[in-house]
C-alpha cells in the first residue's frame, strides 16, 4: 500500500521545503543589515549638522534659563571662539585704582590740623583728609615745665598740649580753672578759678614758666562776684566788674586801669564801653600809645558779645550770630553770614579768623579778612559724624601750617 509522502525538514527543524520557492535565512539578513547601516549614517549626519548650528542653538536655548544656575559646560567645536590663556589676561593690582577713576573727595578746602576738646579727650583732625585721632587727657604728678605747652580751655578746665611730641603729650593742667597769659613782668600765667559758678567769687593766682605744674602758685587776690575776664592774646588779662571800671591783676592785688568797661584788649589797643550818668553808652577803640579814641559803628556794637582784635591791630570781630567784621583802616563793615559764639582765634598774619560753633551742627568756621573779589571768604568744615564733637564754648588750636587749597 502506497503511503503519503512525508515533509522534508532542515537541520533547524523548520518544515520549509526549498523546492517550494522559500527565502533562505542568509538572504533575509542582508537587507536588514543594510537598513541599519543607513540609519546609523543618517544619525551621524544629523549630529554633524547639529554641531554646526550649536552656537545659535545654545544662545536660543539659554533665554529661559535661571541666571543663578552655573555656567553650562562648553564643548569645543570649529565654530567656538578661542579663549585667551590666563597668563595673557591683564589683571590690575588689587591696590591700584582703575585708570581714570575720580580722586577721593577731600574732607575740606583747608590743609592743616584742628585740635580741640571733645569730652574727656582731645581730638586732632586732619583738615585735608578728615582723619581723626583721639588723645587721652592724662593726669600727672611729676614736675612738668609749662613753657612749651599750648593751652586748650572750655571754661571749666585747662589742658596743656605739647604738639612737638608724636603723639602729642596731653595733660590736665587745672580742673575748673582757666590759664591765661599774663603781661606782668614777674608772672607768666594767671590761673583763674570760680568754684562757686560763673557768678561767684573769682580767685586768681599766678606762676612763672620755671614753676612746675605741681609746684606752689603765687596767691594774688579774689575779685567780686560777677566779675568778668577780658583776655587778649599774649597781652594779659583785665578784670571787669559788672559795671564801671576795669582792673588789672598784680602780685599784690588788683589795680585800676580805666574808669570804663573794657571789652577787648591786645597790647596797647583797647576796646571799651563808655557810659555817661544817664547810661547813654558808646563803644570806642582806643590806641594806648597815642590816646586817640575812635567811635565804632552803631551796627557793629548794637549787640555786644565777644569782641576781639587782630594781631596787627587792623581788624575787629564782634562774635555775635551772625558776626560782624570791621576794618579800622578802610572803615568797611562786613556782616558775616556765619554764626558766632565760638571764642574766635586769629591767624598770626591776621589774614583769617576762625572759631568753632556748637549751637547746631559742630562746624569750624574760617573767615578771610580780605577775600578775593566776588567771594565772601568763608570756609565751613562740618565736624558732625567724626565721632568727636567739640565741647560747647571750647577753644581750639590750628596748626601754623593751616592754609587754603
């Protein structure tokens, strides 16, 4: 009996008959490999094209990025700019200001140093830079010559300074006392105290330059309550009772110098107030050498405060607020726009007068006596913010090098 033919099988177990026109395994793999290669070639070409436009793409894609994010890593490409090596980049030294930077603004238009009392310390300010140095006031019990000391006083104490030292020596000369230069041949300084207050008794004693600060003072006398002092540079001191005559201290007491009330003195020059029996008063400038007395302008003396005379005897300053300046040579009267009440101090050449105002903002005022045409000659230096405000009513020192810029 004839049986049905069996299907032929290959070694792999597939039941395909090669004689029936089927595709072999090898013939089917060739097209697949060719397709894969094509895909890879297209991918590489796409990446190459993407790299050519990498710069534009990077700038476009960074618009929405967070500025606080770190810088993206830079992939070198043929279109990427070359960076300069670090050693070729010019770096300015840290201490060197950039070229063309504006200079630091000066503290004031003055050069020199200002020294004044500030509480329990002495302040020294460089007027060109504003640099502040605070000097402690030291107590001393050692014999200390006073001939080379300069005095600062705020009416309640006197401090002695030796500016030649670096830093300057600062010592308390007298507490609740004022030290005043004397014109007496046997006395170099008067020490004036008023322990009961400004209206109490005034006690005066004197010493010579070879006496030590801790030594004995020559006792002089006591002045009546309400007595005032009139000082004038190196020309000594006058004692003025509330009304009437003027006295001068001596080693034996007080002697009368004038029947009128002194307002200012310097050497033989004197400003005094003269009143008649009806108390009608005038203020005159008196030259002690010639005896000539000149009436001063009414506006100048309408309000009286502290009148001072310049070292050359030409200028008078009435330290009111605002202050008045009178030229004795030309009889020109100037109303100064700046306030007074600051115990004025003249330059040695009489070219300027200076004072401290402490009523509002602590300010140094320097006023030129003969300013350039078209200028008022005032120079104001505000001291607020330095951390050392002047004591009210303090006197002060200006270095001899003080000058205008």
